């Protein structure tokens, strides 16, 4: 415990699923967390859970597609907790499954704004504050689907592949500032968002396609995020941490 003691983190998409698990795990390890989400109910639940367990968290209800949200998140981290040392870009926006020929331009742009561009905006405003504090860790939540595409997800795969490439480029540019940049790629995880693609939880579980023959749990992904955020990963940058139950090994 306390692997993130005295660290200050921003987690986008912290209202549910993987984002909530990461925010709670960070707080349990001693970090103070700015939790961002567009859904006020799930966001409030995450912050309440953290505070109920004795942790430190503050909510920022805002849309990551807008640059002002990044400005406000970083300012809130400084005002409430005195700085910023960890950024997790986890927010996601989905479209119905289908080929790109059926996607309207405005829908494609919305997915890119949330799934890819928000990581650029958050990082842009976080890096100067991280540098002032002596460095930090940036984690983009990507996906195993950036390596093993599935039908009907061109917007998702394009954005997640972009995050992996951007992390490598950022790692090169910002190592001199003692800022590490990595991606974390979950496989299929038992969240409401994943299960919504199926008739029920049983059908979702049956479609896991992993060597473990099950869906991952959000807490298993959060454990990887804690590692990347901690000093235990001090020699790791420009990498993609794949936690997919063997999905891509088939």
C-alpha cells in the first residue's frame, strides 16, 4: 500500500468501469485524485466511494472534448492538492457497431474528440505542471483491439492505435522532463459498457475470446495503472502494457 503516496492524479472517464476502478485504486494507494466524467451520477458515486474509504478525491463534471476541461482539471489538481504527477486518459465515447461507410462525419469527429484528442489536450496542459513538480507519469488507456481488430469498430481501433503511437512520440519528447508516457491496453473487461454489446452478461462472458476463458475485471486493469503510475515503473516509458487475458496470443 501507499505506492502512490503524495502523488496527485487526474483520471478522465472516472465515473464507471475501468476509470472508476483506477481512481479508487489510486486513492487506496495514497494518491489524491481529480475524477473527471460527463455523467454526474456515476462521477459522484466514484468520489463518494473514495472518500468513504478514507481517500482524497474531487469531482470535475465536464466534457473532455473541450480544451477548457483540460485547463480546469489541471487547475483543480493544483488548487486542491498542490500539483500534478499522474494523468490517466481513459474517457471513451462509442458509436453503434458498423463499418466506417455508415458513420456520419460529425459522429466520427465526436469519437476522435473524446477518444483521442482529449488525451492530447489533457497532456498539453498537464505536462508543464508535471515538469514544475519534478516529473510524472502519463497513461493513455488504449485497447488490445489496436493490435487485433474486430469488425464494426473502425472509430475505436483508429483512436486506440493513435494513442499508442502518440504515447511513443510523447515519451521521446518528454523524457528530458522526467515525464514517462505509456499506454495500457485492456482486453475484454466485464463492465456495463462491454456487456451492453450483448443480450446479457452470460452472452458477454461467452464471447470473451481470451486464453483465460473469462472477461477481465476492472480491478485487474487498475492494478496495471497503479504500476505505471508508481515509481516501480521508473524505467518504463514509450511502452504498451497489455492486460488482455491472452486475447492477442491466439
